[in-house]
């Protein structure tokens, strides 16, 4: 049971029935990414604060009726995605001179990234629609989360990755038994090859720019965040941006809650990109359409020169009176260490870029000391040890003798 | 508030008051590891099935009153450890011809291993006792979990690691801001140097063989497992064994539940060691005391030639009519792939060794098809990508051309 009324094209605005079989707008083609339209007046009757008070499902499926999934029996068998921890970051907040800073650690998911939220929905939709193979192209986390979630549900997965993907993420794919196609080319070429293969072999398409269901999975990060904050909306929520789908999902979650009357205002969304790959920031600053850019950052999960979801991402910031900001790779590495040292959370480079953006926004006077700020850490630092090592120094090496140690520790 | 009556020495059996300040038995010295003794008759009044039914704390602190922690206000500020998922492993169960196989994925913890359960207790006890520095020596997970949990609570951490520790684990330590001492020597030498330093500088000691509180944290994995199985006890629970502290904790959890009348029998505990480092298995087979052995296995977390907790480990198996078993490194790697492919769970080598032991025990006729089996995956595979890569093949590499792909996929 769900409350889907239909789909609306993010480009031309045309609406379609809930039984539409196309991934994107039949009128606009692949760029006509669809947005799911819900019957909030009906949803409102079920989804109340009381509903959550009595709900004992501590996974993202506690929000199942707010998504597009249909077969509830499938949800009991998936990996347990979501209900990741939210921490009041006392030490880090103090260091940044922020009164209230909340960190949601979405690296604590079954395959260690936020992307599990989208992949588990994709897997369920594929099975609901009787596919036996699911496919995506990804710089990493979408892929590994798809591989893991597909494995758990007995669905075959074919994954296209650009050959620069970090070893940690590749290993995950192979451990989960996916058929991995490593493409000697850019993310764009990888994406196009996967699209061709999907249409040739009739697989289910998990590419986030194409598939409208994925944003509906990702939005659960916002639903959780707000519920875990006891429905008190932060002033800002920061998230790193690559393809634009995650920030689109973050926005959709807040939008749903507003439509349901569960919150009475939206947080401002801070979209954070890496300096070396920031098509959204450039487009916003120059008030022009997105243009393809280089993919020159160590934060591989957000190194997307041709974002697939421009409309949803731009609207997320615009509709919340939020802001776009860039951070350098050096600042990203610094932030990895800062977050680990002050709060015991280890995020991958793209995972902490949102937080690096908050630091930058504070320095620029954009975020004020009295504001309540939420940050989503999108992926686990263990995914990308090589960059983790860049962020830290070497350990102290000693022979097993206390005298040597004494010298070191008393210096 | 807790129900600690005192401590009992696992060697000489002598009992001590709850206010004992020594880590180990004053009569037996460092080998006299203590066991915490609870007042179960009092604990019983609070800890009932109804208590859990109404408990909304979904972390290991839902079992806080069953541990040795005192200051409840501290518990709200720790990393969120525990309440990791339990999966009915349908596909894997079928493959192994087991009717009911349950996997508890303890890699889904804040620093990605079961050790978080012990470290968070250690950190709380250190703060309760007004220490400002905590120390341990560890092959990896105990250390990284201590570093993360200490960082979150503003406690300084000094960590001794043998210099063979995998990069993933080392990186975690450094990201969390611990002072890391990499010792050119064996685990035994590393341990001894840490012991000397702890006594020299008066730090809190988190070494699991020494500190009786740690088992009380680790036991929460069993408490959870049984509650998540709706109090239905499996016939077997398998866990990998290195130092002996984890299996000791697993046992203690079941023991507590039995004493409280929450279960009416214990599962048989299957202690699994790597062929290349199996002092417990040898001692059991030859019915002799443990002798130091080589540390010759890729499963670094259980490569412990001189286990610190022999008594608790041996009793865990003996008192439950369980069994000891070894697995080869090849089987461990095979099991990593098997678990990933069938269930979407990625465990590190030591993490899946328990499951490899189950496969072995089935082959030997020790575990029967009709039995209910539980397995604890003790650590996340992302911790040790190098061994993950050994367990899988290479991805298929292609140029971005559909024709090349067609050749590969239709072969």
C-alpha cells in the first residue's frame, strides 16, 4: 500500500499516472527526470506523530508508506538500512563555535553509505516488477550498495564503474558477487555504456538520475533526521553534492514532512561541492545552465562533471533559501581528521565534504553561531583508506623497549 | 545503578567486593582474570521480558543495568553501539542445507566491529573513575574501537599496535586522533610494552585480558541476539576466537539470561580458530594447558599466539557442551565471498571465521541440518581490503564500447 498519485516531469511539468512504465518523461526523454507525486491528504491520515510513536520498526522501512514500495512482504527480507545514529556534536560544535551541531552518520548502513537507502528501494521495485537483473553505473557507493542489497534479495547485479574507483569500493562489489564492468573512461562514458547495455538486455535501471524511485529512498535520511531531532527543524542541513540525487532526496524528505504538517518550516539546505568539480556552484553563481566540468577532486563519490539530476538539486537549495558552497580537497582531508578526533566518526572524503562546507560557511559568516545545524555524513571512511591516510600522519614506530617510549612520550 | 556484587577470580575462585580497585586478582596477579558477579535475584526484578518490550533504547545500553556501568548520564553521550541487525540467512542456509541460519552482523557498529561493545564500556568506566587517558594494545579492532569511542567522549587514547596491523585499522586510529605506538614486535611484545607503560604513566587499562568490565560489554551481543530471535535460543552459536575475551563475553551473555530465567537453556558455543594460530583447539584436543603458538593466519584479529583469557574461553565451550574447530585461511577467504554473494554481508577474515567454522562443522557432521544456528560476524570487511581482494577475482575491464561488452556478456 502506498500513496503514489503519479509522476511529474521536472523539466516540462507534465503529469503522468502511477502506472507509467517509463523511467523518465515520455515527452522530454532521458533528461525529463520524474518526481513522484503523493496524495498527501490521504497520507496524512496514516502518517502522524502518533504513528511514529508506536512504530517499532527501526529501519528506513518505518517510512515505507511514504515511499513508492508496494509489496510489504519484501521489506522484511532486505538488509536493514537506515535508522542511523544522530549525534549532538558537543566537542566539534564547541570548536566551531556553534551552539547546536548535529551529525547524522549514514556511514553506519549495511554497505557503509547513504546509498543503501536508494539501492534497497531499487531492488524492491525491480523484484516487484519481476526483473531478475538490476544494473547501474556509479563512482562507487551506489554500486556497492546495489551489489549488497541485490545479493541479499537474490537479484543479479551488473555494475559499471569507471576504472578510477577506489579499491575498497571495488572489493565490496566483487565480494557481493556482482558482475563488475570496469570501464576505461570517464563517469560520463561509463554511464552511457550502462544505459546502452540496460536497453540492449532489458535489465532494471538503478541509475539515480533516471529512476525516480531512488530519491524516494534517499529522502528517508531527512525523515529520520527530523524524527530523531524530535521534530525540531534545524536552521541548516548540509550535504555534499555530486550527481544531485542525494540532495534531491534530502529536499524531498523535508518537503514531505512539510506537506504532512509534521514540520512547519524547511531547513535551509547547504549544497557542498569540491572545488575541483563544482558544476552546480558555478551554474548558481553565474545564474546559467550547468556545463560539463572536469572531475578533479579526491572526493570520488562527488566527482561528477555532468550531473544527472540538475533540476532537483538546484531546486533543493533554491526552494529552501539555502546556499551553494565549495571546499578544497585540503579542507576535506582536514575535516576528516577533525570529525574523527572530536566525535569518533570516520567519514570518507565525500562523506565529510558537507561538514567541510559548514566550516567554510561559518568562516564566511553564512552560518551564525546561534543557528542549529545538521550535517549528513554520507559514507564510511573505511571505503577509501588511501585518502584517509593522506589526512593523517604516520604512527610512532618503536622497538619493544620502554626506554624508547619514554623518550617519545616525554618530548 | 547496577547489580554488581563483586568479582570472582577465574583462577583461584576467590571472591572480592565490588569496590576492588585492582584489575586482576590480588592473590593470583595478572593471570588471575576476574569475572563480575551479579546479584541476579535483584536484577531479576527489573530485567524481565516486559522491561524489554517497553524499552525504546535501541543500542547496547538497553542492557545497561546488566553491565557494570554506574553513571547513566554518560551513556547518552557515547557513540551508538550495538543493536546490530540479525538476518535469517535464507539463501546461505539453503546452500549449507541448514533449516535455520541466523547471522548477526556486528560489523555495523560505529567503528565497524564488535569491539565497540567493550571499548564503550571501558571508556565509561575510565571516566567514572576520573582517568584522562586510556590505553590498550591490540591487533586492530580493540584499538580502533577504543580510539573512536574515546574521541567521542573527550578521553585521550594511547594505542599500542604490532606493526603488522592492516592499513585500514591503523588509519582509523589516526583519524580518531589517538596516540599510536607501532611496535616492531609480536602481539605478545606489544602487549607487554603497553602493560609497562600503563603502570608507568597511570593510564586506564583497556586490555581485554586484564579488564573484567570488557566482557560485560561484549556480552551484550548475546543479549541482543537472543532478544532479536524473540528469546528462542539457537542450538549453536559460532564465534571466532583469538584472545578468548569475545567468546567469554558471548558465554557470559547467555549465562546472564539463563540466571534471569529469560531463557531456559544455553546454546552450544562453537569456538572457531584459524589453523595457523589455534592454541585453544590444540589445548582442548590434547587436554593440556595452552602453549604459545605461531601467529600464522591472514585473519589478523584472531592471530593471538598467547591468549590472555584462556579460562573464560575454555569454559564457554565446555560449559555449553560446545565444540572447538579450526578453519584454514583458504576456507576463510571462500567464506567471505560466500557470505557476500548470498546475503550481502561483507565481513573481515576474522569476522567470517565463525561462519567458516559452521561450514566445517556441518561437513564433519557436528552440526545437523535440522539445528538452529547463529553466527556472529565480528568485523566489517572494509577493515581489511587487501584480504578482501584475495577472496575475489578481478573485475571485467572494457573500453567504453558496447561491442566489447557484448562479447564478454554472451560468452
